[in-house]
């Protein structure tokens, strides 16, 4: 084995570990944000009124209301479902391997955090 081959294998191993750590961090952040969203919804559900404003008119006044349980369920589904759908769609392109891996990760994690 030549020195070049050994160095290439070493670099490939390091790159593989970095990618696994990167992917683990992104997925871990998503899981923590999803758990936080579900936890807060469950914790706060008992203290909220039976209906919640879900739409506001141009004047800023609430003009549509819905049952609190449905509103919390919908928000949780959107918060967890949208980033999860992005993971599934982006999986086809193996986004964690491309040149835009960092920006894609930042977008998905930021979206998850923002929705949470």
C-alpha cells in the first residue's frame, strides 16, 4: 500500500465521520425541537381556553376561531411534518453529501426551530 492510498483512506474515513456527526446533529436538533413542541402543547393545553383565534382580519381583530385541541394538533403536525417532509424529499438527493450540506442543514434546523 502506498502512502497516497493510506492518506486517501484516512481522509475518506474522516469525511465519513464528519458527515455522520453532521447528520446526527441535524436529526438530533429536529427531534429535540419536535419533542419540545409536543411537550409544550401537552403542558399548556389544560391552561388554554376552549377555543383559540386562528385567523385575524386586516384590522388585527380575530375573525375565526377553532377548538383549542384541533389548533394545537394542527400546529404540532405542521411543526413536525414540514421539516420531516423536507428530510424525506431531500433524502433522494443525499443532501448531506453535497456542496450545500451546511446551508440545507441550517435551513431545515432553522425552520424546525422557528416553527417550534
